[in-house]
């Protein structure tokens, strides 16, 4: 990767913008195609009724692995797409799936605190990221509390307390956890309410998570007509905290694939 001029490093770190990259505007792209950060994650593993999972996956072609859904409250200190803010936050609500020979994950809901993180995720990888504000507050004991709010409406509240006696429950009951992410990327039709274009995109970013620290969790979810998150009625199975000093995106850092064009 080529370093950008010093003044641009204040905007997107060491990553340059690529003219003619497919990112609008053509002559002055809105965001780079690469990024870097660290990661601090509270993961809540839940059980959701299979028919509700199937409804969220409808039309994707993805096959659910089990009846689990993870709620990942993720703080990314130093995220290069959000340098003016010092960090980025995401809530990723995640289902393990299979697609062809891929054993991976898809995010059925995503919330992001940064406009360019949201735009890049949606345009490049089919993420369903929506805007949010957030609190992610750690204390010296390792406890984490916070909330996620979208446009004045609460989405989630959470409070995690480390406890070595708490059960450690992962997204799947296997040594090999699903890796990478897969989504259907859609472009809406300008003339009518339907997709004009759809494809399946996969990515696998480098991650070096620490061993999970189990704990106790309190999580409250809320539903609105635009964000019916609580309608999943998840049963909490366990929660844990993890960090990674390695979390990045780029052509030379991750596996990025356009798997299949679905429409037209």
C-alpha cells in the first residue's frame, strides 16, 4: 500500500484513495478501500427460534448452521475510517451459515457509528449497516456497559461483568468456529421498489482474538418498526469479552471474493 500525503493521514491514516475504484465520486472517492484498527468485543451468544432465523435469511441462499445468534458489541480504537473520532463502534448481530463450501457467518443486523464505515461496508461487502450512537464503557475490573441508539430510539443496552465461573458458550459447539463473512449485496432500482442488482460477496479479515473471558451479561433489546431487533426474542446462553490487536481490511490483508452474481 502507498502512503498518502501527511495531511491525508489525518483523514484516513496511511491509506490512499484510488481514482476509478468504483467508489463515487469517480474523480475523488469518498473513502479508501483499506483500513486498520484494534478491536474490543463483548459477545453475547443467544438461541433464537429457527423459523425466525430462516425468515431473516430468506432470499440469501445461506443455510443456518444452528439456532444461535451472536450479539457483538465491538469497539475499534484507532479505526482509520474514523480517525477524527478516535474510534468506531459496531453492533453486529450474527448467524453462522453455510454457502457452498464456505463455513462462515452473516450479519442479520448491523449498526455503525461512522458514516464512511457504514457506506464502505454497504457498498463493498453488502453489509446492512445502519447509523447509530453508542456507549461502550470499560472499567479497570474488566466490566463493560453500554447502549446502542438509532435516531433517538434505543436498540440495545448491555452490562458485562467478568466471571470465571460463568459458562463459555461459542457461536457453534465445535473447535472450528465459522470464519469470514458473507452477504447478499443489493443495489435498489431507481424506478421501483426492488433490487436492480444482487450478488454474493465474501470476505475474511485477519483477526487475532485473545482467549475469551467469560462473564455474566444483562442485555435489553428494543423494537421499532424500522429495527425490530427485540422481535427475535433471543434466549441468552452466555457472554464473553475478547480483544484483538490485529483487525484490518485490504487487498493484501484479507480474502475478498465476489462469489456469485444473482441479478441481473
